C-alpha cells in the first residue's frame, strides 16, 4: 500500500488527531483488496485545484464496500496520511445531518451545541473548508435521495481534504464524483477472486489451523455462493461452529436453494442470488433450532435501522410494555378505556374508534411474552448477542450504550424470511410496539434537554416506515410517535422534515378505519401541520389548515375546549402575521372572553390573549 505520511499541523488550538471510523467492524479475516486500496490512495492523493478530492466505490450489498473503506481508513491513519478521519452513514438526510453536525463535537467547535441546525451544518462545512490539516470524510452507503443535500453541504474547497463515498449504484457515484473529469476516481467493486475467497473461507472456518481441507472443494463452495465476502465469511463461521466439511455444506446449498430471490439491482445472476440467500437461510434455521427467541428477536430488530440499533432503547420499550401487560389484561384494559372515555362527552367519538389499535398491540406483545422477557434480561440478551455474533448474523457493540449492527444484506434476508413465513406484519408490529413504548419514556420531546435522546429514534422511525408491510394499516401508536417526532423536528427548526412527516401522518389518519378526516387525532395533525406552514412562511396553507382544525374541533370537542382555543390563538397570530389586523383583533377578542371565563383574568394564557389584542 502506497500511502505517504504527512506532517500534522495540529497546534495548541487544534484538536488532537483521531480516526472516528468504526474500525472495530473490520472483519478479523479481512483479505485481499490490496489493488483497490492502492487505487484509492493514488486517486485521492492528487489534486490540481483547491477542492477536496472525491472518490466513489459502488457495488451490490455484501461485496465489502464498507469493509474496504474501513480498512483504508485504518491504514491511512496509521501511516499519518490524515490528521482527522470522519465517518458518516449516508442512507438518509437524517443520518447525514447527524453525522455532519457530529464533526463539530469531534473537533470541539464553539457552535457544536447551537440549537440552529442549519447553522451547525454550515459551521461543519466551513470547518472542513478551512482546516489546515489533512482530513478524510467517509460517507457510507449514499443513496440517490440524499444527493441534493450533499450538493449543498459537502465542503467545496480545501485541497487538504478528501471525500470517499460508498454506494450501491454507479448513478450515485457519477453524481457525487465528476466522472468526466475524474474517471479514475470511481471504482466498481467486484467480488473477491476465487483464490481470495477460498483463503477467506479457510480463515473464517479455522481450517488453516489443522490443514485438513480440500482446496478444490473450498473453491467450488465459494463459487457456489458468488464469492461475496459477507456470505463467504458466514459460511466459514457455520462450518467452524458445526465442524462441517466444505463438500457437505455445498450439498446443503444445492438442496435448499430458495425459490424466491432478492433483486440486487440486477448486478448478479439469479443462480448466485439464490446461493447467497441459501447461505443465510441455513444460518437462520440453525439459530432457530438453538434459540427460537433469539431468531425471533433478530427478525423484529431487522425492521429497525440496521446501522446502529440501540439495545438500551429496545430494552426500555420491552420493560414498559411488560409492565403495561402485567397491570391489566388486554380485555380489561379495553374495558376500562371504554368506561373512562364514555364519561367524557367530547371524547365519545374518539373512544369508539381508537381502542382497537392499542388492543391489537397488546395482543401482539402478550403473545411474545418470552421475547419481552429475553429483552428485559441483561443475561439473556448477552446470550442472544453471543448467538448472533457466533453465526455472523450481526455485530454487537458493547459498552455503556450497547448497540447492534446488522449488515443491510442480512436485514433484507431477514425481512424476506418474515414475508415468506407470513410473519412480516407480526414482526413489524412488535418493532413498532417496542420503539413507540420506549419513546413514551422521554420526558418532553420538545425540550432541548431531550433532543439528543429524540434524535436516536429518528432513523428507526424512518426504517419502520420504509419497511412497512404492504396492505397493513399503520397502528395508532405508530402515527402518534411519528407526530411527536414531527413536533421535535419543528422545535429544532427542521421544518421541511416536520412537514413531510406530518403530511404522511395526516394521510394515514384520514385513511385509517374508524378514524377519518374529522377525528380529534386527525385534527391535531392538521393543527400541527398548520403551525409548520406558519414557521415556513406559507401563510395561505397555514390559514387553510388552521381553519379546518378550528371548525373540526368546534364540532367534535366543543368551542370551549382547550385544544380548540389553542387553534383559535394560533389562527389569530397568523392573521397578525398576514397584516390582517381587523381579523386578528376579532379572533383575539373571542379568545380573551373565553379564557377569562375558563381561567380567570389573571391567568397567563388570558394575559397572552390580552397582549395579542393590544398589538
């Protein structure tokens, strides 16, 4: 490898050098890729202008794109080629935002805690553009959806910097790297050679220690599974665990080839795809025999964002759900809900249509009592994580905040297996139940003190939506959690994200059986969306949504209800922003009279209405 060291210019005012890439994820059996590493090194060491060099690696899942760039970062850092190395998951705008703004924390920037997210993104870009030290920014698994965001927020100058991306498609690679000007800065990663794959399998299976193996049989096996590094290493792990010779494992693949295949963007033939899935299927079947609960847990966690699944969050959700189940049976819970809500006139319509969703969730959770017990037990969870690590199905990361990393290929295989077994809806519902239950433990999602905690949930909510089973209506708790996170976006000034999320929730509530356009929950979403449009300066849209929310709330819960008065107040403020002062005065006067009667003349809300009227 030809990576030349550089002299760091980090002085007293500069942070110490670091490599923030998760190099612990590098396989113990990483092999080959010397030519690719040299190619990357040569390509990003040349710069004819003051712009950061860019390099793109593309290819299907399982080829080892992330492993390659992690290995490069490790070697480059060890050779002092870079003072700072940053690692940013890039599948969604939410992940990119988290990753790019984390640059400020890593370098101890003065704006790292600024509540204005746009300012922090600009500050991160400017730091990269102004740094006098060599830095490397790695964007892992870039998708087409984030290209406009990257165009705005990637550093545009500074020859001391370099950017490497991994992506599945050549189209994304060409968008990020100017292919016409930098033809040598795009690498299509191929499968390992048969010889390299055989070496990888021998190492992973521990066959090299005894020397008792048939090289020809090993090579036939790795060709059978497409020489994909991930699949080869998993096959080796299975052989090591079960002491299976290569020729017998190859027969198993032949006998258990799957009928259905996953479309890997047509980069591999049908035969190879079937072989890869068969390798996963064998591992999953064996895990199911050893620990059905661990297999079930993995199927549920597959619906979370696979980059980093926070096991402490999952445990909080399970503990809360378990307590909830122990308090009352689903039937008793439904009965008490109906009794309580029937006493509230303005809640009667709502009570008749919302009990089904909680009952359904409780039913799913009650059927999975053993799974909840596993998650709630630290000892059982450690045992489960040992199983998934032993079979190379996921990578647990231990520490104060334990997490689980699932390769995207494994995630897709797990979800495909849930579909095939007709348990997709069950597993997805359990994932929603765990995440939503954990989210309810956050004291105040709108408080700045809770923002860091809220952000943890964002990629997992998006993943649950992305993998939502077709034909399965979203549960009420999923819609409620989505709306709460949209409110969090609103408080953070992430108005476009809040708008997109609320539009989705509104459509879901309007179509949900028993809820519809006039339900109080739907009107709450309408009100929240109107607030976002006000913040965006889209006053005409805000007016329409506030008008709908006000009319609906007056009819459903009464003109004097606190929620109705809140909408009236927001509409009055909007009229003021529109310079429609007469209309604003009329609304403030209505609001003032109602609050005087309900709250008294000295109440803060009453005084707030009085202040609005004075203006």
